[in-house]
């Protein structure tokens, strides 16, 4: 239909509309080609074109479109701001993204900051800033002061097109009000979404009527709707519409995409909606995530607020109450006031969501409890939703008498926005702490969130990740399994979960996770990473490699997949390819400290110790509190003969994480190498207490005793070590025992090793006592000899 | 005259792989055969399928050459042979030679099999030091078959290298999950 419209009207707006349709339906290349074919001057069109370019990875072009090209004078950011008006924040955000991808991180950061100052509700620029390693101060960022009041004015909502194809033409002309609406919506939405597992209760009729209120783009009526609501419908749950969508975008790698997660509440919400309304349209089914991804961006476009203003609102305010009858009737009557425009079918975003937002804001006032309202937001409704909205309109229209004074509205908005900000601030602080790997603090901040936020997938995932970075895998695993329980559809944090399980060697859980995720969504790289991890744990490295490569195919921008692939190559000894993989990972995300660590490991294996040290230090600079890293640096330094530095590093590591047994172990080994036997022994005794079943500990103790000349103890420990390691035909241990005897002249021991059974026999001439262990395969006969080493 | 005892079958190599102490590296090598019957060649030898086999087609000794890109430590060879299904085609005397190239091979192991019925593990440890050998090339030569058969069947061959599990330091592998958790960042 949009095509027909375009054919008919051939105007800029129609072009925009058509392009939007294409974009939303997931075919950005169509939109791209279309827009390229026609010169585009209006900012919104340019924005859409730029977005398409970014999606298609034509970053240079996107940038050119936004900035004005190399030939023309490059516009400065201020120009952009003035040009794009209210949607400048999104534009800047997009621009920042382009800069980051093309390696101009500083400019990118600047763009992000500006966009945040323009529109503090945006979460993704903030997130990107964190990723870049800047430390944006959440308190600064999420401040409302900069935001002019007008932007908060809820733009009139549009009824989704479903009902009014006939009105398309009208709509074509009446775009403006939509913009404001969208902008608003966009603002709110982009602030992120909190996935909350609040379900139905959240959706309640109170929400609905306010929605309708917003539908009419009537702030006043919204307020009235509130009361209206109270009157008409029994509010399902007295709630708390969260002032605003403090939605935190889930950890998607894609920028600028304010993912709209299908909120489980939406369908229910819709149902409620319908329940209350007489007329009903089927609630839209949950949208798939991909849909959301698409719709999201369009929102931003719609965000092109143009000169939208409260003016239309006011108009609609008055008119709204007068509307009566079916929504269809409404539309025509409203055609005067621009705000009610039947949305074109192409517009996927539901006005509902915006209304919801608005409503929530209002309601928030009324109901102080905060509930993430993202659900409504998220609806990338299908057209059916729109009809719901229409219905809501009905409700609204009912009450002409209601009218709040205009002045109260900004107040409400303000208060709503404030609470949103407060929440965003908290989340921002937590997120930023995590990104700078300040994990303990991140955990503290995030756990202090109010429980309804805490129990959401996003928050739990991030806390889980914080524990993961701290190497507290048990805790992390617990949290992640909680996430799975709450939100089984969440994929974003799952690759970390899979690695946690890999570390803990829980193959059953890992394979279950892999199966579930790959069944659920074959197009997300996380699922393939999980599968790869699963096979890697089973030591089927070739298959794991295949899966990681698939993950990379699915999303070449997913740094972790490269890192994991690199690790697999290391395990299969293909060090060159591993190097390439790690370098790729760094190319994608230079703050991916795992990749730096991987490079360090490879150099260590190749015995290029100084290179290894450099890389480890780089990883450490990104993540300063990882005790494992410090441990490795210590060992490398020891290999470089800087034993004192090594010891100091290890001490630091132990201070940071006293539970890391390897640090102590390595410290003991360095002490041993430096001939400080007593100290080493002491360490090892401590270790024995901590990890009594570890054969390496006994092995090292044995070596120390051997050096000290206490052969009995040495042998005893060696035998314990062998005991504890039945599978590993540990040559080193055997050798250690062998060497014990080799230099001796008499009491010859002949050692026979049976290759089939990994059994160790020693035969000696002199009679001796033998020490028997009850290991399954291994039997150790050692002979005491007179000589002491 | 006592009947010679049959060669007992070894453990399934897959189990060994699971322990993580060894890794199959046949895929990193170039394999060649001295002769083969069409349809019973290299693919059948390396396809992980015990039903398919390589059948040689020339004169004895029949050779399987395994050449690596770089000097590789090899710990063990596993050959699957089954007297019941192959009878006179079952190899009975196998010689393993290693070296740098075809002219440089030295025999390091020779073994006799009597009616084998499963996996035969041939460990390639240096006699003196008990370390796995490190070589460019391995040649498996079938010198004689059961019942003096001319050609031989080989169902599967796997080559294993020891896995250096310890990611840091020159220590043997750790055994407890606690240690392993901290061993590496992934």
C-alpha cells in the first residue's frame, strides 16, 4: 500500500514512508536503494538512509549522509543538532556508532556524550560510552535539566493503521504530529528497557485508558484518563506504571538498536485492553526479537521531531474529549488536529507503547511504585494493536469534562522523568562499574536495586557477569540459572553462562543449555558459542571450532566468538590461526581483555616471554582485578627471571582474591625455584588444606622434600600425587620418581612401563619395602635405598 | 606347543580422548598408502567407521605413511584389527618406523599380533627416556599377515599426541575442578 501511495503522491514524505516500510520489514537494503535513488533532504529521510547504511555496513556512506560529505563542508555537530532538531540525539548516537566502528573512538565518544546531553533518556549511547572505556558519570548523564519540557510532552499517539487504510493519504500529509509522538516514544523507549518479569498485573486497565489518553495525544486527557480509568475500569492492579520506561537495553552488541523485547506482558496487556474495551482486536502475538530489532530503528526515525509541539496537543485536547464513536469516526474527526493520524500500516510501532509511556509517566505520579513499563513500549505491535488503541480512544473520548490545567502536566512529566532518571542513574552506575571491571562495586550497586528491577534478566545477567569476571564461578552460575528460570528467552548473557559452566565442567547443564538455545534461535551468535563451548568441554575440538565459526558467520561483530575460536585453536595447537582469531577479536572490540590474554598465552607457549608479558599487562590494564591474570603475569615474570617482581605480583593476586589456589601454588613454585624451601613448604601445606585433592600440590611437595633430602616424605608425596591422578599417566611424576633412582649405583631399579596399561612397575634387586597405593591402575613399588640424594 | 595367547584388545581410543590426555592429530597429517584397491583406500582408513577398511593391492610390505607439516610429538598409535572378520587379511607383524623423510626412517617398534580383535595400542615412547617421540614422519609397515595372506585389511588407524594441559608453568595437569577453574581465562 505504501508503494501505491508513493506512486501516487511522489512526495518526500511518501518516500520516507515507503522506505520506512521496507526498513521495518527487515529489508534495509530495499530502503537503502530506494532512498539513494532519490536525493533526500529532509533530516528524517537522511536519518533513515544513514541507519540503513549502518545496517548494511556501509559506514562511510552513512557518515557522509549524516554529515554532508567530503565535498561539502563537513557540518559540525552543532549543525547537526540544529538540523535534526529533536531527533538530534539519535542522529548523534548513530554518528557516534559509525565513528566507533571506523576507529575514531574519540569522536565517537564525543558524539555519544553530546547525544546524551541532548536526550538523557537514551541508554545506548551511554552503554557505548562504557564500552569505549570512557567512564561517563551516570549522575551527570542522566540528568533532566537539559531536557526541555516540550520534549516530554507526549505526542499524540497514532492509532495504528490497521483500521484506516483509507486515511493513508491523510496521514501522508499529517506526519508531524506523529513525529512528536514518536519522538517521545522513542525517547522513552530508547532509555532502555528493563525486562521485568512483572507480568499481567502490570498490565492493567489503568494502563489502557491512559493509553487512550495519549492516543489522543492529550496530556490533559491522559490525566483525566487516569481518573477516568478509575471510574470506568477497575484498574487491574493498582499500578505502578513506571514512570517511564526505564528500559535498559539488554546487552545487545548492536548499537543504536533499542531492542524492543517482547514483553510477555504485552499480549496480556492487550487482552486486558480488549477486555475492557468492547471492541476488540486480537492482541498481537509476541513479536519475535528480530522484529523488534527492526522496528526499533524506525522509531528513532520517527523521532524526527520536527517542529512538533505541544500546540497540536492542545488542540487535540479539546477535540479529544469530543470525539465519540468508533475510532474510525475518531480519525476523521481528528484529522483536523494532526495528532490523531492513523498510522500507516507500515508503522509498526504501536502508539500503544508510547501512550503507555506517557501514561506511565502520568500514572506514575499517581502511583508511586515503579514498575518498568517497558512492556507497553515494546510492543512492536502489529496493526491489530492499533485497533486496540482505537478502542482506547473510545474510552478517552468519554470524558469531556475532565481537564486538568495545563500546568500540571509538565509537572507530572517532570516528576515522571525524574524517577526514570533516578533509575537510569543507578543502572548506569552499575553498568559502568562493570565495564571498567570494577566488579565488586558493580555487584553492590546492582544488588541494591529495588527487587522488581533486581529480578529482571538484565540486572541478573550483569551481576552474573561481574561474578564471572571475578572468577567466582559458583555464584555466577547460580545467578545465571536464575536468569534462565526467569527469562528463558534471553540469549544475551548466555555465552558467559556457558563459559562459566565450562569452567565448572558441568557438561550436562552445558549441553542442555546448548540444545535449548540452538533450538530457540539459530541466528544469534550466543547460541552457537554455547554449543561450541559444550563440545569443547567434551574435548571435541574440531566440532567446537566449527560451531564457533558458525557463530562468527552469524554475527561478525561478536568479539567473544573470535576469542573462543582462538582458544580452540590453541587447544588444537594451531597457534597461527589462534593468533589471527585473537587479533580479530581485538579488532572488533579493543577492550576485550580475553583476547589480549589469549595472545599472551600463545606467546608464552612459544616462549616469547616478554611479548607475553606485554600482552598480559595490557589485559590487566583493562581488567585490573583479575587474579588469574595477575597469576599469569607472575609466572611469566618468573620465566623472565624477574622473580621478585613475580612474587610481588602473586602477592597482589592473593590479596585480591584469596580463594585462588593457583596463585599460592605458583608462589610456592617460585619460592621453590629460588630455593626457599621452607617458605614453599609452608605455602604448600596451606594449599593442602584448601584443596586436599589436588595431585599437583603433592607433587610439588614431593619435589621440595626431594630437594631437602627427605626422600621418604618425597616418595610418600609422589605416591599420593600419583594416587590422586589415576587417569593422567603423568610422566613428570613418574620421572620424578625415576630420577630419584637413576643416579644411584646400587640398588638398581629397573623400570618397566607397560604402555597398554599405564602401569608402573619397578623391579629392583635389593630387597626393599614397597609402598603400595590403592590406585586403580597404578601401582607403585618403590624401594628405599640407602643412599640419600 | 602352547598356543600363543591372543593379543588382548585395548581400550577404545575415544575414551582416551575424553580424558584429555591425548589428542588425535591424524587430521593434521598427510597420509599415503603404498597401494590400495579402488574403493578401499585412504578414506576408508580414516573415516571413523570400523566397518570400512583399507585393502592393499600390491606386494609386501604394505606401507601407510603419515607425514606431518612440522615436527610433532607422537605418543601412541591405535590400530583396529579384527581377525574374525578379516582372517587372512589381518596383519600379524607390524613395524613402525619414524624419521624425517622416506630415506631417513628408522624402525622403533615391531610388534606381532595374534588374532587381534579390537584396538591395538602401540605406544611410541622413546625407549630410553620414555618420552613421546617427536618426528616428521611415521611409517607403518605391514610385514606379514595371518595365514600368510598377501594383502591386508586395516580398518582404522589413529595417531595420538600428548596434550599439554597445563596452561601455565611446566607442571602436569591439575586434577581438581578448583584448580582448573583458575587455570585460564576463557
